[in-house]
């Protein structure tokens, strides 16, 4: 449905693999491996539901972090 509606408006939809996008820090530049390629190590972590803490103890919304990582992938 999304792809169809985007096509009607001339928007290109790219489907990407989402693994590790919520665990990887977009601010620290963590790698975003594909699922099963390698054992990932991340610099930050999700501290509560909806909150992500970076290596430098910066706090950001976990959904924003995941969204930036999907864009990077």
C-alpha cells in the first residue's frame, strides 16, 4: 500500500534491512552490520523505553536514533 501510494506521487520507496538500527548509536558512528554477518559491538545502549544513551552519555529519543540509522543504512 505504501509503495503504491508513493508511486502515485512519484516518490521512490527503498526497502532496507533494519537489524541493529535501534541498538547502534547514530551519534557515535557505530557500524550497522546486516543480521548474521558479524557479532556487533555497540558504544551506547537503550536505558529505558524510548531513551538511548550514547558513549558520551548524551541522551536522545530512541526512535530518532533508530530513524537516523535506517537512513544511514
